[in-house]
C-alpha cells in the first residue's frame, strides 16, 4: 500500500510540474513588442565660427570673424523650414549688427539620383538702414537692406544647380540708394558640387566643395565708382576641403574669389572716415561648425 501511495504521489507531482511548465514555456516564446514607427519630423541645430563671413563672394563682416548658427526642420514628405543668423559689420551695413535668414520650401525626388527644390528665402537686417550711413545725409531717404528671394533648382547626387530671383529690391538697391532703377528680378545663378574624396587617401567624410556663381542685376549704378565702375554684375568662385568628424563637428578651409573690382574694390566704410575695403577679390576662409 505504501509503495502504491508513493507511485501515485510521484505521478501527481510530475503532472503538476508538466501543467506548470506548459504556460511558462508559452511565455518564453512570445513575440517581441513591435518597434515604434520612425517620426517623420527631423529637427537639427548648428553653431559655428568663421574668420570671415563671405556671401556670394563678398565679405559681410569687413574681413573680420563672425559667429553663426541656425535651426532647421524637415518633414519626411520633403517640406522644410529654418532660421539662420550671422554677425555682420556696421561698417558695411549702416547701423547693422546681424543678418537673420528665414526660409522654407520643398525638396523632392525625380528619378534615380535626380532631385529638385523650390522655396522662399528672406534676409533680414534688424535696425540697419542706408539713411544712417556717415557722413550724415549720404543717403537722405530711409531704405533698409531686407530682401526676399524665390529659388528653384535641380540636383544630381552631389552636384546642384539653383537660380534665386529677388522678389523685392536686391539688398536695397534702387533709386534712393543711387541706382538707375529698382532691382526686383535680380538673379543669382549657383552651381555647386561637394565631391566626396576617396577614403583610402583622405579618411572618411572628406569632401571637396566647388562653386561658381553669377549675380545679374536688373539695374546699374547711377554714377561711376571711384574706380570707374557702373555695372554691379559679378562672378564668384570657391574651392575648398571639408572634413566631418564624429560628434557633428565639421572643419572647412576654402579659397574664394569675386571679380569686378571696379565696383567692389576700395569701398568706403558707411561709418564715415577714410577707411576703404575690397569687398571681393581673393579670400581664404576657415570655418568650424557643430551640428546638434
């Protein structure tokens, strides 16, 4: 009888273990939780310094350093918007201290590696006004530098071509600032390439920035400059090298050149006095940027 009772107890215990074990095995083999879908929204920010802020071939800081930074938003569908700012020189922009850019538009894909873009770009110069140039009375009428452009372009891999058209006077160029007419419709043609260099020679994430641009005004200067120029059209060029490091740091070194010295050389300071500056010509720019 005792032997039979022991066998019954053993069978009962084994059955209990089997019954308990079944649900435990089921729990261990359940599927993992589904991964949350990626957000269609992307936000980035950047902060940097340059030894000279060059815009379309011309210094904006009277050949002095600038601190710069911005924030950008993009949507997976292609829409984008952002803001960027830089310090500028009040020797070049009367009573100006900063350039603040606001922009937005759409980046789309065509086929293969072809892309397209279209958008608006606004340049704002708080407190800056030609009227405040020295000596007093140089520009008797109030006129700001603010400018709005429409832009459109095509891209293929790391090459892009873009045209920007001024919807307002181009940085205040009109009859009040001694041009022959308003400057709406002034265009800027931009051909840019960021050529990736071979990792076997330059390590990873090194590029060769190349650029050629042309500014085509719809008006001319009403009177010749001291060097005899009346046509403000000019071409600008850039060649450089840039390296992106882990952590979002980018270092760049570029050589830039802008022609038409008859208009852009020996430009007087708007703060008065006898100081002159070549706004174009040759420049070497070193930049350091951190992206967040």
